[in-house]
């Protein structure tokens, strides 16, 4: 497999504060690689270093075959970047925005003319080329920004929270576009803090306080977080049930609340029966505890707690 991005001990300090703490990882060509992390985890700082826009304090990364430290200009030519707070020109049309950004990335007028229909087709904007960008709904603005980032045919695209604030249907459509982009051989590096969204990534790095605390496919991450299945119980008094089960943490294991559902990380095979007994004894109506697969939210919370030494 061909490597698109190889980061080695990449670090960024702002004065005494370490925003990105010696992270190493590799992304293969055509892969959708996700960075999942809470606010301030260091996702944007990492992306800006990989794009050659921010110099690392130490460490290096090879992006599209070039060192971000020694050849940032070569790197920039080969990638597309959709920033977290991307800006389009509202008084320009869709195709004028794409042409403008294509020009910044070095395309000639001739090349832009040739690329425009392909790019609009790729992101599902055909028929909307003459519309003003400012008049487009949020989800479509996202697609225009993506079109601007891929107009010059980059080998790698860096998308920093591309679907923030977009409704679920348009988010789904956006991921279909990302999928076909990756299928055509473009490497996609994407950040998000939507837990469900990482299901669209081939591999994921979970970032916390500047460090990668776990990395792998979804099944690999689930395995890293949980040895056993989780137990799920539904109740109409989730808060009372949570308090009760939390008090028995040492004998049954950790409990968390998800709406009307409780998830218990079982201590042993007897936990299901113990949970059932405790809730019944307290007169709390509930379903039978069932084994379920952990969600990505369960995985994220558990890995972060483990990192912080809370479990
Ligand atoms: N130029 C800067 N000077 C000082 N501190 C900075 C600078 N840029 C980022 N930071 C700090 O570095 C940390 C990581 O920021 P970063 O923007 O990379 O996080 P993020 O994971 O992208 O968060 P979000 O999900 O909110 O976008 C934060 O604590 C932030 O305040
Ligand atoms: Mg960010």
C-alpha cells in the first residue's frame, strides 16, 4: 500500500502549552482517516501542520511524498484544505467561488473551465452553478467549500469538521460524496466530534489533550475499550436507576446513562442478574438487561476516562 501521510513525533507548543504532543500515525492512499476528539484536543492544530501552514515545534510528517518541515510549498500544491471556518464569497456564484479557489491553488483559466463540470458533478452541485453562494443553505455551502478544495485535483484532502451544523440528511449525502472521492483514490483526512459520523471512516484516531490515545478500525477500537459486551437496560426512571447502580460500582461495574437507557460495563457473568435484582428491589420498572455492542460514544468516553486514570 502507498502511504499518503506519515507523521512522526509531530509536536506543537504554543509557549509552554503543548497543543499536539508527539503524535505518530500513517494514512494510506485512498483511505478515509478520521480524527475524533473533543474541543481543544488538537485536531485543527494537527491539520494545519500537515497542510504546511503551521511549523511543527518538533517532529515531522511526510505528506504526498514531501516533508512538511523542509518542503511545505511542495506539500501545499498536492493537497486541498477545507478549514473549520471556511469562507465562501456570498456575492459570487457557485462556479465563481470554485474558479477563484482553483486559481489560488494554481489552475489556469483554461484548466478551471475544464474542471468545473467534473467538480460540480462530483459534489452534486450540477444545475446550481449560477446560484449565489450566499443564497445556498448550510449543507450546500459545505459542498461548495469541498468543491473549492478539490478543484485542482489534489492527492489528499484535509477536511476540518466539514459537517458541523449540517442536518442529518445532508450530512449523509456529504459522506456519500466523501466515499466516492476516496474510492477514486483521493486520501481523505477528516476531523469530527460527531461520534456516529466516524462510522464512515476506514480508520480512526481518538485524540485527547494533544495525544492519540487509541487508533484503529471501529471493531479494533471497541476491542481496545471493552473486554466484554455491554449490558443495556431501559427504564422510565434512568436517573434513580443510575444513582442506585453507581453506588454498587465495585460489585457490578461502571454505569452510564443514554436517554432512557443505562449501559453497564459488567464485572462478571453474574452482573446481569444482579442489576435486575437491584432495580426490582428498589421498585424501578425496567427491561431485562441485554448484551449490546458498545456505541462509539461508549468507546470514546471509556478510553478518555481510562486515559485520565478515572477507571
Ligand atoms: N495560536 C494559538 N495560540 C495558543 N494556543 C492555541 C493556538 N491555537 C490553538 N491553541 C490551543 O491549542 C489547543 C488545541 O486547539 P485546536 O484548535 O487544535 O483544537 P481542536 O481539537 O481543533 O478543537 P475544536 O474541536 O474546538 O475545533 C486548544 O487548547 C487551543 O486553545
Ligand atoms: Mg478544530
